[in-house]
């Protein structure tokens, strides 16, 4: 189901708004004449995008907007700022959010994000406070980074630092379960997934008693690992049907694209850039984009791959239902050794299967020195640096 319903009196008129939203949130276009109050009950956000605004449309809009909750989560889209009379008319109907399509996609996306932000606040009020606070810090950073990327503006990656800095604390005090539960509220699939991956990656680092610096690297890489996907329309990422060759190739560009973005903006540790680039590589060389093998894949990257694979399998996709944690771990056990690091997977397993462990994993009192930045495997520090390279 789409996260945003676009109500239109003619499909062609709604396609402009749909295209603008489609970069961030899944959307569906529905004919205004066929839509009732009941149809909108469970819809997170609604955009009224109407070509005509004659007596028939006015009657229908009025009927829908009489419901306070529908009015709250609705946006009235107007083609141009020159149409002042229509804006006044929308205000008179009670619309609090009016956007002008000629202001461009960011204005429309921001208006939708503002509605979702209200939902998050309401839902997280009672939730674990640290997970909620971390969710907002991460969400704010990722949405801003995504918006800057799509507008081809310089991206301030440093925005992600405060959120990444909060992840491991929230996970250690309230448990990774709360972090992932908060992440699942997000309506942007990349934000939802990235916040969860950051939580799982930090939890894996905690299970291995890693130093705080390593936990920060894990959370930061988790948050940024799919940044390249922010330039791929959600409609393609979430496509229900089979992807053609070109579409698969486009999606598979995201690790290299993400690394390129991070390199261009600067200020991100090389080991993070490398892990973003290689989070879909497998130990046996069967991954992408470069088919890197074994030692060429850093321990940080291997850890994020485990967090990423587990998060992806347990998330619902348009083309398949979510797997249970046990099913996901069983699938990953079949990949252990050949594709993913068996020792790291063994450390990850209790985090997601042992509920007592998942609830809270206290930080070690005297963790060792940081290892991940130097490419040292946390389970085999005596072996020294792995041969990962930053290209
Ligand atoms: Fe990815
Ligand atoms: Fe991912």
C-alpha cells in the first residue's frame, strides 16, 4: 500500500505530484470521485491534486474534510503560486497545509514529512525515550541528506554524526528491539531500514565488547550504507513485479554511488567509505559491485553486511512478506563461511533470537582499544590488519 494517497479528478493531473513524492515515499493515485472517508481511515497522508474545482469536486472535498483526522493529514496541492483564489478556497475548507507544485519536489516532500513527523511524535511519546530521541536525530539527518542529494546540492554528511553518536547508547540501555521498533515507524523505506541497520550493527559491536569508537563507526556506517539508494526512486526500489536487467543494474549501483557521495563530500573515515562500497560483497567473491573476496572485505563491512542482511530479510517488501527472526537467521546460517563471516554471525545470533540478550546488553566496563578503523578483525586481533583497500 502507498504511504501517500494522491486524490485526483484526472490521473494526468496527479502525475506531477506523484512524481515529486515518488522519490521518497511510495504513493498511489486514486480518483477523488471514488474515494470515501472510510478509504482514507488508515492512509498515513493524503494529497488533493485537482485540475478542476467545480461544484462536484467541492462537494466531494468538503465531505472528506469534515473528518478532522483526514483534514489533519491532508495537503492541498496547487499548480502555481499565481492561483491565489484557489489557495484561499483551500484555506476556507480547513486545509492547514497548502503546497504549490511549481515550488518543486522538496516543498511537497517536506509537507508530507511534516505530517509523518507528527505521527512519529505521537507514537514515540510513550516509547523508550532514548530510542525515540535517537530515531528523531537519525531521521532528521537522513531526510536532510536525501533532500540535498536529490537537489544536487552539497551534502553535509556531518549531519549524521549526532544521531550515530546516540545509537549505541540507546541500544545498550533500552535494547536493540526498541531501536528497531522506533525505526519501523518511518515512512521512508531507506530511513526505516538504515536506522534499523545502525541499531543492529551497534548491538553486534556491543556483543563483541568493542570500544566506543568502534560502536560509533558501526552506527555511522549502518546509517549511511544505503545513502546511494536515496537517488533511486522508491517506486523502483519497492517494485512488486520482476525487475528487468537495466533496473537490477541501477539498484546495484547504490554501494558505489554511496561511496562516491561520501568521498566527494569528505570528512568521513576511509574505513566507513569502504564499508559502504562493499556492504553487498560476499567472502566467496559472488557479491557486488566488484566481487571482492575474503580479506579484501574489512571487518567493519562484514559486520554491517550481517546487520543489513538480517534487517532486509525481516522487513516487508512489496514483492515478499517479512521473514521472522528465526527464518532470517536460518537463511543467513546457510550463507555463513561462504558468503558472510561465520564468527560474526555467531555473535549476532543471540542478539536477535535470545530475547533477554536483545533487551539490554550493557556496555563493557573496560573495552579494548578500537580495532575496526585499522581493519583488525574483532575475533582475531592477533592476525593484524586485513587487506581492505579504499579505492
Ligand atoms: Fe544496500
Ligand atoms: Fe541495506
